[in-house]
C-alpha cells in the first residue's frame, strides 16, 4: 500500500531517461496506463521491469470505457489482471466516462448524469472489481458539455461511488477546469465529496483559452490556482497519495522536480497546521 504522503509521477516514454536518472526521494511511485505497457517487450519492456523493481507502480486505465454501451472488453481486463499479478501492482483506476463506441474514440467522453447511467456504470465497475479482486478508483473527468443532465455532477459521482462500492481518484485540476467552464465554486465542490471514498489525488496543468474557458491538457506547468485547490483538498479530506501528470511538451526534469517538491511542501504545510507527525 502507498503511504498517504507519497507522491508520484506519471510514467511516460518521453520521460523515461529522466525517471531512470531521478534522485532517490524525488518521487515515491510511478503511474502508467496499462494499455501502453502490457504487451511491450524487448529493451523497453526491460526498462519498465527495472523501474517496477525500484518503485511501486499504479495503473490508470484509458480504454475500459466504464460508461460505454459496448460490452466490457474482457480480453483487456484479463490482460490487466495478469499484468498486475506479474508486477505485484495493487492499485488500479479508470475514468468515469466512456471512450469507445464501435471503436476507440481516443478521448474521455462525459456520461449522462441520470439514474440509468448510474446503474449501468456501477454494474461494469463491479465486474472490473470482481475480475481484479480489489476495489478500484474512478476519476472525475473534465468535460465541456453536459448532455442529458438530470442531476448535478456531484450527485452523480456520489451515487456511482455508493452503487459500485468503489473509490474516487480525485483529479484536482479537473475540478478547477470544470468549475471555471461550468460556473461553480471549485472549493464548494471539493467540500461536498465523501472523504472516505477518496483514494488519492491527481494534479496537472491546463491551457487558458479564455477567462471562462480552460482546456485540460496535461501539457504545461500546474497553475497557482490549482496548487491552492490541492491545499484545499488536503484541508478538507486529508493528505493522500498525490500524482503529478505531464503527458506532452515535457520540460527539463528540474521543472518537474520542482513541482514534485511543491507537492511535498504543501503536504508538510498541512501536517504542520493540523499537528500530524511527519
């Protein structure tokens, strides 16, 4: 199990050299999309194996399409289960979205916020949990349209977590992006989430298209407002494993190193305020 104050970095092939050369203590775990590594062998597979021997690995899936209408991809689910067993991986998360419709869409699409979708997604999450033999976490996604919205997003998320008896991977940047784009208070949204369901946090950068339009890109540095929201999340729900995501436009590693150090700093500040022993 990961310590609550552990910090992680997304494992991307473009960052492999930097990750392999990272100093001890820069980060505590690595997270990868299993679809990008399950069938990889040769020199690249050997590098993954070496990193898995050095760091705990967590998985963040992209392709199960938990909210999709097509049958669940049982072959992929079996591959994920075998991959987790092979490398002793304990943590798996996916997105509260759909990503396939007669083929992969290569995007995370929003779901209808209604009772029928809650039941549908909960059944599919339950199947994944049964196959993997553990509870999984689902991530709140960023979205730019909310079709068929019969209830607030918060009510939808809470209902899915309860019906599926799963956990939440809280993406703080997604909360900020959605709050700006859809006109609600980000901290109020955070405060309404169930602390006991939160397994960990993601933090990433976004693109400022306009004052009232933010695009979730994972391709830039984390914004100050999102750092503040992470501190708010710690104050509301406690310190939990926190992962820095960077998917492209990779900066010099020293910049990522500084962002990782900032996560540790915010965790330490929270501990100092609350009197929790470091």
